[in-house]
């Protein structure tokens, strides 16, 4: 099946720091989706990207659809404790998800 | 608000038992999905369904089957549970605007 490699696997950061994570696929995507999963919950959609080069923001979150259409990036600015969770990238068909980035924010 | 309900949050089953994981949605969505989530592997699609009595294999269907007799209910079945099926199972539905809604997950331990 499709491989979505997500990095880093985990991050431990101080409150207030910015966060960057990325996702790469082995084939071209038409849509990239980013999700957050709070502990003990199912993932929730954060941002959807529909065309190469697109840059979309949702509050302190900014995501970009890579120009090669095989990668995507998620940035979180000025992290806060409630940003803790696992972040996943995924394709637009909901078939494939990244391996996840576990974020810990230290107050 | 869309509600996707997985009836069992935590289950412990013995090897060889038949296991049913139930998922119910209240938004009349046509598309429903079952995933398993494992550390370091992310979410992997087991089966999905586009309509009643319709099912399609995902990436890892081996050892699983599904049932969609009614639109609101999508069941995942482990015919003979094995220890490598110990995992967290997530059900999801797809709403308008390509928005996916997940249940809270079912933690299954097979001993």
C-alpha cells in the first residue's frame, strides 16, 4: 500500500516555541489533510489542502501543500499546552495516513 | 453535531474468540470506514463501505470482515481473534466537504 512517512516521530518542546512537521508520500496526492488526535479521542480534521503550493492557516496552524505534490508541511506557532496530541497527515480519500507526530508541550 | 459512537471502548478477548466491534452514526452518511491504529504505524484502513450491504477491502483486511446491513451501522468482525490484532480500532464516517468524523476508538486486547 501507499507509504506516508511523517517526521519527526515525536517532539518535546517548551511552551511558546514553534513546531514544524512534515509528511512525504511515494506518489502524487491531489489532496492533503492534517488531523490532530487528543489523548483517548479519535482524530479531528485541522486543515485541508487542495492544490500544489497552497498555504492555508487555521489560527496558529499553517499547512502547505508541497509543489511536488508528494509532500506537505504543518507548522504550529507559539505552542500552548493544549497543542499536546498526535498529529497525522492523510490523503483526501481517507485511505492512507501518516505514521503520526506525537507532540508534548512543556509548560 | 455529528456523532460516531463505538459501543465498546475497552475489550479483552481470548485468542480464537469471535469479536464484534460496533459503530453507529447519526448523520445519514453513506461512507463509513474502519481503521486500526498502532504506535509508529499510524492509522491503517481495514475496510470501508459506500452504501448499505456494500464493502470494500482497505489496506489490511486479512483476519477481518465487516457488515453494513443498515446505513447507520458498520460492524467490524474478527472471526478468530489473534494476539496480533491487539490494537485500537477507529470507526469513521465521511460528511460533506470531505470532512471525516471519527469515533472515540475501541481498545481491544487479545490474550
